[in-house]
C-alpha cells in the first residue's frame, strides 16, 4: 500500500492483520516521515514479519534482502563493452539481481517470537538498534 503521510503509514501498518508479512519499501514519498516514530510503531506491533530491500530501513525490518551495488556495476561495465563492440541495445537482456546481502534485526525478531532458519541467520549480517544507517 502506498501512503504519503506518517499517519497513513501507521494506520496501514496496524491494519495489515490478514497478511503473512509486510514489505517495507522506501519512505521517500511520505512527506512527514519520522523514523523514530516508525521504530516505536513497529516495536509495539511486532507480530508480523517485516521485510525490506534497503539496509537503511533495518531499524524497522526483521529481515532485509539488499541488492549488492557492485553486481550492478559489473553488469553495466560488461554491457557497455558489448555495446561498444556493436551489440544492438535491443538484444541486451533484462536480468534480475543474483546476489543479495541478507540482514537480520535480532531484537525485532525476538520481540515478535518469529523464528528464522539457522542457515539464514548464519548468513545474515546482524543489525543493532543502536546503529542508524541513514
């Protein structure tokens, strides 16, 4: 659900009772975004699994699956060389990212009571509430 105010975000987050998980995207369209308030809301309602694809949103997400920028850079470099070699642009495939950094927020997971597989936890970088990445 897309919202444009913090009040609407809070309402949407609290109303998400019939879903298995909540994907937290970028708050860039929320004019009065308040990360501290969002953290408070999430801590008080930590019953749903929250996911994000932004490392700087990990203070309100339990798990993060974040693209690795270097992968994009390498792909762009290969495509640039291919174009310079005469490859028509329309022959360049659109491909999804293949590599991800995995993050976990152990404090939010503990609050929620949600258990994540040991394999995923072993791979994940740990987020600490004392750290702000924005």
